[in-house]
């Protein structure tokens, strides 16, 4: 069992930056692909970014490509999401998640992830 705790959310003006962190406990996340998802009120949870277990491959939703960067530090059992040039449409609760299978590829499907954090709120004002 793994527990994920996100932090770093907050209120920021459009054009600003935030860095989200996701710290895992209970087991190492080293062998698992990790993802960041977000969910705005009244909308489905959507894929934002993913990183392979090795950190060698990253994937992004088109809406955040070029503005967000996902990274991981397996020694610290932590995954990060650097968010730059934030827009009001980025406002959502952001969740990190661990893939269900060891050494699998990154998936954009929520059903491929077994473990989820409680989320951290990001609000971008115009």
C-alpha cells in the first residue's frame, strides 16, 4: 500500500508559477510510472502529465505542453509538477497517482492508476 500526499497548491495570478509536490510513503514509487491529473468543478478528472518509472520519458496534455514540467526524485520518493505561465483555465484540484503495475508505461487513463493523493487546490485569477 502506498500513500500519496500532494502539496504546493494555492492562489496565483495569471502568468504566475507554482510547484506541486507529491510525497509517497508506505513503499517506494521507484518502479512505478507516476501521473498528475486535475479535476475542475463539474468536469471529469483529466490527465495533465506523466513520467516513466525511470524518469526518462515524460508526457503532457496538449493544454499544458510547454508550460508544465513533471519530474521525479526516487531517492526522496517524490514527484513534482512545475507549472509556469498559469492560466485561469488551469484552476482545478490537482492529484498525483501511482500506476498499478511495476515498470509499466505512462497512461493517461485514470483506471490505470491504483493509488491517489487527496489533491491540492490550484486557483488562477485573471
